[in-house]
């Protein structure tokens, strides 16, 4: 028996493909919508033969009419290299994409979840970051197309709730990693693993003392689904991430050790507006969703290293 028909925008991407897989395994019908800007069909190839899975190549800046019970709105380039490649398009994807998806959710009276981000806190002045913090974002810096796009999307979501009673959810996702990250998108976990596996220099930007808190993708999927399943009174943003905070230099050392790599660390300039500290306060997620990450960084890194070992061996990138 099919439970729900669910639309996942950005469903061929890193997080989206894991989400599609999980929703299918839980007995749902899944429509995956993606323009394949930062992903490929390889991420969903194993799902294409499932009769409850459908892929639509579409750009969410254009309207689309579908009949679904729920929408997970993940479509948006997520790594700094990808979202800065065509910054105006990134803003359009966030803002026009959200308007289209909110309009769809309103028409079908469905629930809609937005994949927001810890970047709404910018380079935060409070630590750890809780949902009450309004953030410290440079509105004209190189990260602004992404950060302000996502902030505007949150505003759209809450206003569709106030004005039209659309059943919204906002997840503020903190750095997430795992298999199917794009090998060339420049994010720190995939970069370091690929460099280490090839015994190439590990590129630390800045002095490596900046911090991030890394969440394994399976934990993130649990959190996203739990948030979607909350009742209609839960509308405000909820942080989803792993509160274990690491310096980037610690991450590099851990990856070198786990891969038995001969790589040496090299230091390169810190990109403009690169946040110095980031750690989620997940009290709200713990209380409201009864959720917290279970997978430690080392365990998640080993799974991710295995994935990249395979794609390097098979020359898939
Ligand atoms: P990703 O780049 O792997 O996935 C994004 C997907 O969206 C890709 O498949 C891409 O082709 C698609 N896409 C981009 N623009 C589109 C458009 N205009 N129309 C249709 N599809 C489009 O990135 P990800 O890490 O899987 O991120 C998924 C979502 O989660 C994004 O919205 C991102 O902002 C958010 N997020 C991710 C992280 C993280 O650490 N991975 C952190 C915070 C927020
Ligand atoms: N980083 C690094 N070397 C790399 C890639 C990234 O030192 O090869 C740093 C980057 O400057 C940032 C952190 O790692 O401080 C996380 O970067 P990522 O792009 O993964 O995510 P975000 O900055 O969006 O959190």
C-alpha cells in the first residue's frame, strides 16, 4: 500500500538522493525533480527501475503543476563553488523556486519543508547558534547570493503560513557529509578525502582553527523526515546538525590517519566571509522531534572514504 506521494526537489543531489531512497523504502511514491545542475542521474540510477519512483528534469524557477501530499524543497546549489558559479541564478533558484513550490503546496493543501541552512547565521556572533539568533550576514559579500537567498526563502515560507495557512516546515541544516557528495564541489570533507586518497596536498584555507560541526547524511535524513511528520503547529525553523564541533585542522588530521595517507597539509588563504565558528544548538530538535545524531564523525568518515575509494577506483570522476 502506498502511504503518500512526495515531491523532492533537488532529489538527484547529495542529500536529496538519500531522502528519495528512504521515502521509497518507507512505502511512499516519490517524484524527484531536478535540473541536474550540481548532480547527475548516477545518484538515482538505482531508483529508476522502482515503479513508485519518477524523475522529472525541470528547473524550479519555472512553475510546475503536480498533485502531491508533501514537498521537500532541496533544489539549490549548496557548495560555495557551485552557488557562486552563477550567483544570480542561485538567488532565482532560492526565491523563485520557493514561490513556485509554496504555490504548489498551497494549491494541493500539502505540507512543504524547506532545506534552509546554518548560513542564515552568517559568521555568527553567538555560539552555539540557536534558532532565536538572527545572524550576522554580509548582504553584499560573495556568500550573500546563497545566504540571503535562503533567508528570503525562510521569510517567504513564514509569510505563506501567516497569510495562506500553508503547512510549512523549515529545517536549518548544518554541514552534512556522506556518500554521493559531488567529488568536485570543493566542500571540505570531499576535498580532504579525495586529496588524502591520492596522496595529494591537503588544502587548508586559513590557519585551520575555524570550526564546523559535521552531520552524517543518514542522521540528517532521519531529522528531515521527523520534522516533516510534526503537526501543523510546528512552523518555526529548527536546527538540524551534529553538535560535535571540530577545527578544520582536526578534520584534516583525522582523514589523513583514516586513509593512511602520505599527504602533507598546505595552507591557502581563507575565503572572504568564511565563518570562523559554527555549532548548532539542537535543543529544539531534541525536544520537539526527539531527534539527535547518532553517527560519530569517525564512523561517518569511514563510510564516506569507502565511497570515494570506489569512485576513484572506477574512474567515475
Ligand atoms: P547538491 O548540490 O548535491 O543538491 C542540490 C540539488 O539541487 C542538485 O541535484 C541540483 O542539480 C539541484 N538544483 C539546483 N538548482 C536547481 C534548480 N534551479 N532547479 C532544479 N534543481 C536544481 O547539494 P546538497 O548538499 O544535497 O543540498 C541539498 C539542499 O540542502 C540544498 O538546498 C542546500 O542548500 C541544503 N543544505 C545542504 C547542506 C549540506 O551541508 N549539504 C547544508 C545546509 C543546507
Ligand atoms: N575548507 C578548507 N579546505 C578545503 C575546503 C574547505 O580548509 O579544501 C574550509 C573552508 O574554508 C571552511 C570549511 O572548510 O572554513 C568548510 O567549508 P565548506 O565549503 O565545506 O562548507 P561551508 O564553509 O559552507 O561551511
